């Protein structure tokens, strides 16, 4: 049984840059990102410095008993319209089963409560069935399809826009927390 208290989300820091770059350059993570080139140290530093200056972006690391496991980011935090985009990944292959679910719970709780967001948006490459099902598990609904939206691996790929509203999250999270208590996640 997973203990949610063993997990926490913390803002990315300078000390995290080496592990995050390793994750970002891993084949597993790059295969589902919009960009998949090798990220140099200089490019990675610029990304981090830009994050620090942009109030519409928040990047958090999931830690399990002090060990970083994955990353979640919120972009285009639009308080006026109450919406944002999110992205995420578990970077550590040795992450406990269910860590992704806990990351989702912690991250969505945080953005809905602390940022007072009404709608979290996401874009899933259609070949990423794991992410699609993860979003569905968290209560996201499909809002359409962007046909031939990105060029990747010498082909155009569709992207599925998805969204989760705060009121639906409040209902879905109860079931997810119950599943975690029962160890079925």
C-alpha cells in the first residue's frame, strides 16, 4: 500500500538540474515530447533561467522519501480565464508503482487550490496511449483532435487536446484516494 505522506512536490531548484536534464534526454521521455533533440547543458540552463523569470510557469519535482522521481509543469497560468496547461513525467525507472497517480493527485490539488484554476488543459500525442489513459484515470476528457499537428519521427502525428475542470476533479480525486488506500492503484 502506498503512503501518500511519503511523497511531496517541491519547486525545481538549481540542485535538480542535472537529474532533470538526464530525464529530459532519456529515450523514454523524449519519445513522447513535442521536441526530441538532445538537450545541451547550455540549453537546459537557459530553460531553467527562463522558468525563474516567468510567472505563468511552475515546475515541480515529485520526491519520494527525499528522492526525486519525476516532474510536473504548469504553463500558461492564466488567472483571468482560470486555466493552464500541464505536462509531466516520471523520470526514474525505479519509481514505486502508483507514484504517477500520487504525482497527479498532488499536482492537480495544488494547481486547483493554490492557483485557483478552473480548467487544466493538456495535449497528448495520439501514439502515447499510456498518457491518454492516465489522463482519463484523472478525469480528463477529450476536447477534440488536432490532425497532423506535429512532425515527429518522419511523420505527422495527431494531438488530442484534453481538459479537466475543478468541479470534476473534486469528485474524481475521492475515488483515486480510496484506490490508493486499498493499494489498487
